[in-house]
């Protein structure tokens, strides 16, 4: 009997080992010519183990090319000549198997975007500091542990993505990247952030999730432009007071070790606060004062025992998660929160709501609470204030609890003064009269001086009364879809006004009074008949971040508009000007402003 012999398999016959020549062949002559014409090269997902040699000198003509160039006939009269080149600005080497980047990357001085995500990089060459024009850099999904000190000299970076690496520390020199607007450090091994991180004052988005941070540096509150901070899935035990982050819209601190409700008092733009899976024992309602814009509050998986009745002040709250806590009772006032659509309380031992009602979902829970409210509070209503016979109008009790006067879509052409008088006594902060048939505003409305949010959209208003200037606490004013062509001068007295919407009206120019609103951050003037852009007036609005002039009759865009570098969003589409072209408008605000600045005459 023959002895068994192990069969030898030649795996090289199945899988051919990648060679340097194979990598070089990926950069064909046709691809080189295309890159020279467009300034862009996409070599993602090509299985590269090394960067093709020719890439580092892609704009240099070979001897053969130079010889061909000398023999061209009438080359000065030909269009789209193959030797004409665009600066090499965009390079995509993502989704390959690159283990290193050659020091010759220093030759690519014109790069503005470099994408190296999803490779096997462990280090970066120090020569990367030479990429002085680099604005966007994606290094995510690599194996980088330490960044070279020279890396922090990329001071023109706007967007930096380092997620899913193995970073263990950052140098304090990260504060030198002062132009950064977006920084993603998620899914690394960071245990702390260096002092100096707070110098990133232009950051709009900061993602620190899925690390091992135990605290945030106190100077993080210097990031006054920050709109989103994600520090979920860390080991945070405490947080510094965050009230200085006036523009922040989303704070995500879920899955940490927090034992105290964070101090967010002052974050007046906050829309999302996520605190699930922590050890928070109570809701600090004082921290939530002034959170009129808050829409999502997630507190599931904590140790909360009591829902404070002051929660009713969160009039714009749409989502409230209090699941899996130690709550035994839900206050009835929750049932009349005007915008609450998703209320989660499962996993608690509730005594005032049966389990079967909880299982039926939000509408049934809120209806049960409202019915309980009507049954238990009839006697404590202010009997001196008559109940309105018309169901269109809320009573004083409801307004006082919600701090809200809402008459949305009632088809009203007139509102009794008693409604506004009761709203004044209830000290409402939001008045919403949208989608009615109002031709004018009652003087009684001027008495509600506590209002911070006034919504008058979709009516038939032809003028705004002069008394609007007395509403000194007003922060948001919505006048869109009316018949307005002017505004009263004293609207400039609204020093706290941050957002003004005058879209879909009949304005032919921006009223002068708007340029006096020193704290204005958002101006929506789209879909009017505006003909000119007053750059001098707009330059007075130092805090203006969002400007919408789309769908007007603007025939000329002054180049000086490009000097308003504080603008984050500029919309100009749908007008009759020829420059900038549509292709430029679609590139985004930064490119539009850069284009306009380039058109300013040199003196």
C-alpha cells in the first residue's frame, strides 16, 4: 500500500504577488494627461501597495513629450492643447493597501484635497508640512499612532478626518491648526486632549466619540463657533460649564460616566442634548433655562427619579427619552407640551400610568396625561379669566404651563385682545400666529414683552407696526410669506435678534434698519424682488453667518461681497447675474467668496 502523500499546492498560481511595476502601471499615460487637464486624480480602490513613481512628478513633461511639443505646428492657435495643465489640487488614494507615503509628497505643493482613508498607514512623512495649500485631509481608517510634529504646520487645513486610527496622544501644537472647521478624532485611543485645543476657535464640528477620555479641557469653551460636539462613548465623569458655546446646536455625551447633569445654561442655540447611559440622578432644570430651541433631550439609562414640572418650558421639544430610569410618576403637564412627538418612558416603574398605555406609544400617553390634567386642575384655574367660547383660543392656564401662545393654522383674520392680555400674564416666550389671514397686528401683542420667538409666517400682512422695537428680548422673527415691502426703522432696536426671515415677500431691497441689528446671525431674504446687494450695509453685521439671497432679481454680485469671510452659508442661486457661474455657486460658500475676492480690482 502506497503511503499517503500530502498534496503541495502552489498558491502563487492563484494569487500573484503585487509588484512595484504593477503599481506603476496603474498610472497610465491617458490618466496622466487627464490629471494635467483637470487637476484631479482618483486612484482609489486599485489595490496599490505603493504610490506610482510618476505621480510625484505628474506635472513634469518627459523628454519625449518635450520633443513632441517642439514639433507641434501652429500650437499657439490650437485649443485644448494636451500640454496645457491645471494645478494638481485633488488626489484620492483611498481604499488601497499603502503602508507609507514617500517624502516626495513635498512636490505636490498645489494640493488642496488629499484623501488617504482606508489604507494601512502607520506614519506620515515629515515632508507633509510642505503642503501649504492643503485644506481637506482624510486619514481615517488607518493605523496611525502618532502624528509627526511637522504635521501641525498644515495651518490652512479646514477639514481633518482621523477617525478609526490608533492615536494615543496629540501634541499641544494642534492649536496651531487655527483654520480648522471640522475635526474628527473618533474611534481612537485618546485618554486626554492637550491644553491648546481651545485655540481651534473656528471649529464648527468636533467628534471625540469612542475614545477613552475622562475629561474635556476647560478651554474647549473657547470654541465659540462650535455647532456640534460629540464626546459619546468615552469615560467622562465631569464636564466643564459649557454656557459659552452660544452657537452649539448638538451636544452628545451618551455612554459615559457622568454623575451630574451638565451645565449648559447659556447654550441658547442648543437643539439636541444626548445624555443616555450615564449615572445622572436628576434633571437640573436651571441648566435648561433659555433652551427654547431644544428639540431632542435623551436621558434614557440614567438614575433619574423625578421629572420636574418646569420641563413644560421646553416648548419646542419634539423628542424626550426618559426610558430605563427610576421614575415613578409623570407630571400631567407633559401632556400639553405642544411639539412633543416622541415620548419614551418604558423601563420605569410608573404609578400614574398603566403599562398597557405606555406600550401604546406617545399619542396615547399624552392623551392620558391631558385627560388627567383636565380632571385634576379645573378648580385651580384662574377663575377671574373667562374661558373662551371659541375653541380656537387657549386659556391662560395652558399658556402659563407651556409659556406658549400657539394659533397655527386657525384661519383667523382677527384675534381678541384678551388672548394677548392673558398671554402677557402667562409670560409666554413664544407666539406663533402662522398660517392665518391676518392683515394687521393688534397693539395688544406689543404688551407681551417676554416673547423671544415670534412667528408670523403665511399671513397677509402688508406692514409691521412701529411697536415691534419694544420687544427687547426677541431673538427669532419669522415674517416669511406675507405681502411686506418694507420694515419700520425701529426694528434696528432689537439688539438680541439673531434670526430674521423675510423670504417670499415683495422687498425690492434690504431695508436699511436690518443693517442696524448688530447681533443678527441669520438673514433669509430669498424669493423676493431684490435687485442689489448692499455690501457696505452687510459688512456692519459682524455676526452674520447665514445669508440667503436666492431667487431674486439680482443682476450683479459685487466682488467686495467676498470680503465677508465670516459667512458660513451664502445662497445666490436663481438670480439673473452671469457671474459667478452656476458651477461656481454649486461649489459652496467658501469657493464663492474666494472667487469674488479674486475679482476685486487690484490697486
